[in-house]
């Protein structure tokens, strides 16, 4: 099961099969597997039918990194009145997630990420 959080509107989320997330233009989303060893964080930005995905943000050297996400957003959100608030939410993306450990593992297995 994959959880999804709208970082632009954290009340818009899907953390179970009973919830539905609404994808909205101009919003940012954090999505990751709920199974903690494989909960590689991805951030998506949806604009005018186009999606920019930053992969495996929480695994150094395995995908994109948080600085790349923030740099990209600083350019794309220029002139947006709540830009600083959105950047802060993105910076704390792992707070917006549900994680379940497997066999006592408490961190994602970044060595298994591709």
C-alpha cells in the first residue's frame, strides 16, 4: 500500500484504502510505500497536466535530493504568495506519511533502491 499526501493541502491525503486523494493543479504530493524498509519518498508536482517527479528523495545518492526539489520549486513558485509555507512543508515531507516497520527495521533500505 502506498500512502499519498498533498503537501500543499495536508488534509488532502490517502493513507488507507478507505480514503481518496484529489489531485489538483499546482499542488505537490509526497508518496511512499507504507512498509518502512521500502518507503522510498517521492515528491510530485502537478502543473497543467504535466507531472514532475523527484524519486527516492530520502536516499542519498539513489535518486533526487531535497535541495534539487527546493531549487526547482523556488523557480516554479516565484510570485506565489504562500511559497515559503509550501517550501517548509516540502522540507518536512517525511512528517506527512504513515510507516510500518518490518522485522524491527526503522529506516528505509536505501541500499536496495535503484
